[in-house]
């Protein structure tokens, strides 16, 4: 019988997402999905690095779920930015541990994955912290977040950095619906910053209206899907303005060889990059605690290759 650890990553991803999202997941069959397979694919966690403290304010059956044909329960999550005087952000997110058939139908229709709806992923939390700690680089800049999911980093930039414009984009129309709802709900926190949602698939060709538009691109954990490497690299090249200071800021774990393969593609199309491992003392300290086992309770499956995001800065 074929060794299941040799299955395609996409197949394993869907199996793991199914287990994570179904309300009553079946007992896993060791022959069907080994721990090695899980290590290769997923590092979902409820706590993560916890750089931006958060708590659920209330649960609700939001109109978003009804519009999407979903019975999923949403919740308003309050993010408390750890800087005196900063506003709190309230983001409606899915919290019910189940998925609907419509979710997967949309994934197939738009050639996208469903991970943006699952949770606020650890690398996004670290990216939000990095943006908060380096707020000056965004001042008076046009910024776009790619593959945003719930877009915590994009919302942090919108709320505290005095950016001129922030676009929070994703290829999943359901995610974009949540983003637009959350923009409207937090509009009072953005000051003079213009904040918009955008549906953007990395392989779409009709992006001429935003070509050479953005001073800074941000993204977290977007290099995992190897099928999208070329599209992601090309959209970065198209979207970045020609200004000398323009750059893309990615935070991504290695995840096997996926990051290296993406950087090879980026280099092939003429992009330049640097990779930094130790870019923030607070993030590094938490990484070391997880790695040493000192804090295994909050993240028992922690693995450096799949969990610790490296800082990648990309320029034209």
C-alpha cells in the first residue's frame, strides 16, 4: 500500500483542515495520516506567539454567515494593541469548529485555499507586532496586505501608523466580506488613513489599475503554497511602486523547502531579497521558550521549521 506520508501536500492540507473544522471529527487513523504528515503541513494553534493580546467580546450569528449560506457562529474578537493610547480593534471572525460545503465549493471555484477563514494564524500575529514596532516606516505610505485572512496586520497599520492608504486583500470572497465588515466596524480608529478591502487573486491578470501603486506590501505565511509561488512573486513585482524605498515585507516560516523555492522564483523574475532570523527580541524570546520546551503547554506542537516566521524583505 502507498505510504501516506508521500501524498501531495494539497491532499494532506485538506485532510487536516477537515479534522480541524468539523464539529465532531472522527478518530484519526494512524495509517491514514501520520504525525510526520501533520508536521509537514499544519501548525494551527489557539495561542501562537500572542504578541497582540486578544479576547472574545461576544458570540453572534452575524449577517455575514447568513449571506454566505453558512450556519457558522462568528465572534467579535477584541485586540488590545500594547502601546499606550492605541485604539482597540474589534474583528468579527469565525470561531465555530466546523466548515460548510459552501466553503469548499468557493475554494474550488476560485482556486484558493480555505485557511484564511480558519483562525488568525501565528505568523499574522507576529507580522502585526512587527508593524506596530516599526510604525514609522508606514507613515504617509500606500500599503497593501496580500493573502490577509482576517488582516490583523493591515488593521494595525491602519490604526496606528498614519499610513496614507491601506488595502487589505485576499483571494477568498468570504474573507473579503469579513474584511469589509471589520473596516466599517472600526472606521473610527483609522484617523485620516484610507482603508479598503480588495479581492485579489495572485494569478489574476486585470490588476492594471493598481500596478506600481504601493510603497509597501506585507504578507504572512503566504509562501507555503508552491502552486502559487510564481503568481505571488509576479504580483509583488507588479504592485510595488518604482520608488527607491518601496519594498515587500514577508514573515514566513521555512515550512520545509517552500520558502526557499519561492525565493528562487522571486530571484528568477528579477526581485531582490534579504532573509533575517533575529529581527525582534520579544519574538525571539518566545520562540526560544517554545523551542526549549519551557512553554510547551500553550504550543505543544511547536517546531522551528514550520512555526517560526523569518523576516523576508523584497525589493525591485
